[in-house]
C-alpha cells in the first residue's frame, strides 16, 4: 500500500517511478537497465534483506547513486546506522 501511494504521489508530481517488490528486482533493474536512475528510495525493513544491506550493494554497483532510507519506526540506533553507512 505504501509503495502504491508513494508511486502515485511521485508520478503526479511529474517523476518517472520504477517500483519493485524487493531488493533483488531493484538491483537487477539497476545493473541491467539502460534507463538512468537518479535516486533510490527504500525502506530499511523489507522481506529478505534490510535497507542497509541494499545500500551497501548499491554503493558497490552504482557508487554515485543517491539512496534515501525510510522507516516507519523512529529509533536513534537506526538513524545513526544510516548516517554511518552513507
């Protein structure tokens, strides 16, 4: 639901959005698509992997791609980990 809402909102604002159900499809798209990716928005908590693990992989594949990590939880430890990981 959150993904659909975010996709709709960003599309209405004029952005082209590629939404994926998890980290693996997103990474596959990032490494194989000829489309340019300007920004990645991802949740910290997702099935199968964490946003932090995804961030590390994205930095290895596309080091200049900005990544924004989101979370519905507010925990100081999560914020500090995000800052430490770039």
